[in-house]
C-alpha cells in the first residue's frame, strides 16, 4: 500500500485544504462586493430603492392612542426575528414602533 498512515499528517493536510477553500471563498465574496459597488456607483445612488421605509410618527395626543396589549411569547419571538432581520440588513439605529399583522 502506498500513502501515509500518520493521522497527524492527514489532519494537517485536510485542515490546510479546508482553510484554503474558505480563503478562496472569502476572496470571491470580496470580488463580488467590489463588482456590486462599482455597478451601483455607475447607476447612481438615488436609483437604489430603500428596503425599509421609515415613517416619523405624527404628533398625536397620548390619550387618543390605543392601549398596548401584553405580548405573548409567539409575538415576542416574531418581533425578535423581524428586528434581527432588519439589523442584519444593515439598519442598526432603527426603532420599530409598531408591527401590524394582516390576515
């Protein structure tokens, strides 16, 4: 039989291959980001639609506002998922004022 039977050498070779593939993938992602930024610079930044529209609340007296109901665990989980998705998209300083379920 040919080849090596040293487990340490096999581990080092496999780890080197894994990290080399990860490095190449990171280079591809960086290249795609540069290409994407170059495309958007050509089009102009005003053509890019905003994924989240932020409305300023109107001045409404607090007496006319509906009373907030207690959130159950399912609503809290949904709120956490939506907030995390918005923050992952790049909006760090956004406060969610209301989320309305549509049936």
